[in-house]
């Protein structure tokens, strides 16, 4: 299969030939990678079980991991579920379009393959204008997990998608880089208190402000998920190893811990560091201290330091996270040392992704 790269060329996205071709492929049962505000998704007609099966084959994704269904408007979401609770109405009014996925009782139009046999489907109304225009033009809800091989670092550019899926999908609709950079929040609003199964772009603090209370699921899964029954996973992204580069990832909480980990790296091992603003890198691998953002002609060939972003700007950390991890992978490092931000706001989502990448 040759993967087409469809580039948008007109100011009116809805009538762009590239978008209309992508919509045609979706209606015909094909696979389209497309941008959302979070990450690139790999889309198929959610009401066509055979088309959705192609997602699992292309990503090498196990069938116990459900996929999110994307809709063009709130009315379409209501039409795909058996129940639409009052909490869902309030959440949709506050956060849709946007990076929030709601788990709701699925209607008959949603096949088992989308939900891993569970009775609830994850629904999201994306904010990205290209994603919404594509769903509208296709005229069908679009099942779409991230457009990468299963377990790998999520893609935030068309180039990232090609690196994982070139030749495995019909086309990529190139809409530039994603602005948020981490996946949507997955929330079940119908239970009390509402439960966040995956932290994401809509924060726990924002949901608490709206609903009064919310719980964040804490779950430790066994690395062996080969025999996990469908009902064992409530949400996408709960597998033990997700969002992971090829290199081993080690997380650190402080500059002192980063220096200690760096000092323990065996000679000859290529190591990468994501260095946040305000941090100084010290260690035997360095001829002198390295500060965030400073040029580093003195770095030895076995060390790659990437300036990540400031702790005071967690949105930048989120947007750059996957791109920086992929850049370090491409440089050939074997080990990545990565500081973790606080769990406030979107920092909780960043910590979640890093924790799973480091398993």
C-alpha cells in the first residue's frame, strides 16, 4: 500500500480537495491519519466494523484496547448513545469542542470492536478545524486512536505518522503540528464521583470547578495483558507501556537526582536528557555545567541534551513532549533521563504519559 500525503492548499478547509479526498477514503472504508488539537489520530468509519478492524491491524493494536469515536457536533454524540446524563450536557457545554472524551452507554450504531466489547463508548468532539471539517465531510463518526504503532510515542506531526505507519494506511491529511501535544482526558461522567481514567488536556481542576468533585483512577496493570478480558479496561491508554520511545526512559524528580542518574550511566552508553528551564546539568559526562537553552559544543558524542521548556509553562512542556522524545530516539540514544513536572493542571497528564513510557 502506498500512503498518500494529502496537503491542504486552500483557505476554505471544508472545500479543500485534500480534505474531500480524505473524506471519500473514510466513507469507502479506508484509513486516514488526521490532525487534532491533541495528537494525530488514525481514523476509520466508526460504524463500519471492518474498517475499524483495519486500525488494529495497521497499529498492531490488541483488541482489548478500546478506541475513541470522534463526532462533528453534540447532536451526533447524543445520537450514538443510549443515555445522555445531565453531567454530560454540562461537560459538553463547557469543554466541547476540545480535548475531553466522555464514556457513555453506546447505542446500536457502535460496533463491539470500538469498545473492546464494553457497554460504554468514548466520545469526543475535537476542536481542530481540520478534524471537524473532515468528520463533517465524511458524514460518519470517526473511530480514531493515535496514529502510531501501538505503545510507541504518539505523533504530533505528519512526519511522526509516516515514521510509524508509512505503507500501512491509505493517507495522511497534513494539517501541521498539533497545538496541545498530549491526548484527551477520558472521563466517565455517569458515575459518582465522576472518574478520570486518563488525565489529559482538560484538567481535573477544571472538571472539579464544573461538577464539584472528580476522582482520578489509580491503576497498576500487569505487563502481561495477553489474556486481559475486554471488560478489564475502561479506557484507551491504560496499557502498562504506552507513549514509549525505543530508548529506555528513567524519570527524575530533582536536579540532584538527574546528576546522580547521569553519573551512573556506564561508559559508552548514549544518553539523552530533557532539560527543563531553570535546571543545570552536572555530571562526569560534561566538560562543564550545562544550563537550559545554552549551546553545547562541549557535549561528548555520547550525550544529547534537549531544552524542553519551563516548569512555569506546562502547556509548552505538553506540546513538546512527544516531539522531543522522538528527536532523542532519532539521535540514537539508548537511555533518556527525563524530569517530571508537578501534578497540577496539565502536569498530571504529562506525569501519566512519562510514567507509562518509563515502564
